[in-house]
């Protein structure tokens, strides 16, 4: 190993925190699209659920296609600022501007379904493309600044902690302070509140991205590799060949099969969650804000403690396996209690407590599964180098994001279709929707979520990477470099 690699085995807490801040940048997008975009464009602006779902899915498909291109490009990029940081720098300002536009469509598009859909599509493509230029190179850094099996999990743990804290605390605080009941009625249905939210999103992106770039500047040397170890196939076709070459790794192919099922099920769950909380459980905006805030404040410490204890005794593939089982069981029990009349009517404090527990458990194990998969992917880049002689961290993480976003595209598409199918239309308020329609919405969601999670569980038995195996791989790579 060279001096950069050996030093990377002893990262300090500030090192981890500065890397982890990049997760907050990605989380601002997640918070917007998971919690507010579907509700804003359908229930506030009046765009049909099906049209909204199609537009959001199209933007995700583009996002999935652009990820491999940026990942492969950054693998072969050469500059005095390294392979990753130039992409992160140039993406920061456009990202923030995209959020401002997303939540403040001009008046001329509001009277036309076609123009409103086009505005949503344009803003979504803009935001997702800029975010790809930041997040793929940032994601990739974890495989370059540490060679250690557990250190990589610690780095991913910091990134995921910031991701979840921002994804949920940002909408939590916004629901409590910005979208609460005011003179204009329920703040979730007041368009001007979303303009403020767009500016808030932009400011958080600009601040956290800048801090992350500054804090990881010292790792630029770790991103440089010997040209013989970097992909070199020329042209646009070469980028696609780099993308396809990652599929040579059997472990990675099965990771992708797992991730496709897991993220598709999660996408549907999250797309429908705010609808369920608003209409099925009839929570107020402030209650939803508290629910998200309490859940994430419980879940993140639990997940971090688990990573430091059981995570050092259990291989990463087993963590993923158990996480899928717990998440699948956790999604169903509150609805079963409701249908069996074992919990009080909506409005009782017990309902809020039940949802906090359910959400906290789900998030704890979802965090664990994200950290384990992302860290395992870093290990697979070493396995790939042992097999092919090439370092393709950007390609691997881009392909992982590719399947994640293809799976995520299912969420808004299926969610929008489900809203139209049960007749949930613009302007409907909690309490005004037939119970049978809400029950049907839950069942429609479950009809897709359960099979997809079972698919993910199947693939967890088909990939593995232990610490002992990784050490053998890294020793083989080191011997080859010495012989060259």
C-alpha cells in the first residue's frame, strides 16, 4: 500500500463527519420528493396523480441513466483537484437553484396540466442531474479513503446518519413550524409555504455541500490512481463499457438484484406514507412533524450503536438479511391492529405512539441495510480489482445508484396510480374520504410492497463478503503492485 492508503486506516471523527455531511446534500432531495412533491403538485396545484407519477418516474429513469455516465467519467477524470472534487464543486450552485424553481412554478404554468407537468419534469431533471454530479463522486470517496472492512462501515454510517437526520428532521421541522395550521387553514395546502420551503432547501444544500467539499479536500490525493489501474476505453461508448464491466462480478450482480427489490418496495412505501398519515391515520401537520422527528432521533442512535457492537461480529450480508425481515414485519402490524379493532380511533394519543414505534423500528433497520450494502460495495471494488486489475469505484457506486433509482421510480408511478384508482382527488381533506377507499389504498400498496421485499430477501442469500475474505483480496492486490 502507498502512504495515502496506510494513513486512511486511521480516520478521525472530524474526517468522518466532513465526509458524512455529503449525505445531507442528497437528503434534501429525498426530503422534498418523499414528503412534499407528490402532495404539493396533486393536492395543492391540481396536477393529476397519474401525470405526477409518470413525470416523477421519468425523471428517475433519466437519473438512473445519468449515474453510470458520471461515475465512469469520474473514474477516468484527471485534474490537480483529483478525480471526484471537481464534479462536486460545479454541481453545488445549480442544485440549490433547482429547489427554488421546483416549489415556485410561475403563474403561466398553473392553468395547464401539460405545462405544469412539463415544469415538474424540467425541475426534476435539473435537480437530479446536478445531484448526480455531486453524490456519485462523493459516494465513491469511501472506497478510496479507507481500505478497512469496518472503517468503511463507519464512514457510511456517518453519511447515512446525516442523510436520515436531514431527510426526516427537515420535513419534521417544516411541518411543525412552516406547514402548521394558520390563518390560511391547514398549511400543507397553502402554496406560498412551499416557496419558503424551496428556499430553505437551497440554503441547506449550499451550506452542507460547501462544508463537505472543504472537509474532504485533504483526501484528494487518495482519489488519484496509476493510469494503468484506471479505465481507459475511449469515447462515450467507453463509458458504457465501463458501466457494463461491473456486472462481471457475481457478488455485485446479486447485490443489484437485492437492491432493485428493496428500493422499489421502499419507494412505494415512502410515496404513500404521507398520504396514509394524512388520510388513513388523520394526523395533523404538527403531529406528522413530531412523528418524523422523534422517529429519526430514536432510529439513528440505535443504528449507530448496532454498527459498533453487533456490526463488528456479524458480516455485512447477514445485517442486510435481517434488516429485510424486520422491515417487512414492521410495515404491517399497525394496519392489522386497526383492522382487528385492537387500537383506539384516530385522534387518540395511542395512535401517535404506535406510529412513532413503527417508524423508528423501520428506520433503524433501513439505515443498517443502507450502510451494510454501501460498505459491502466498497469491498467489492477491491474484489473487482483483484479480478480485472482496474479500479472502478465510480462505476460500481453509479451502477448501485442506477438500480436504486430504477427501483425508486416505481414509487411515485405506483403511488400516483393508486391515488387515482381509489378516487383521492384535489382538495379532499382528512375525514372526508371513505374508509373503504383508504383500506383499498393500503391493500394496493401491500400488493406491490410485499412481493418486492420477498424478492430482495431471496437475493440476500446470494452475495457475501467477510472481513477475512477482504483481507485476502487486499493482500493479493498489494503483492501484484509490488511485482509490477
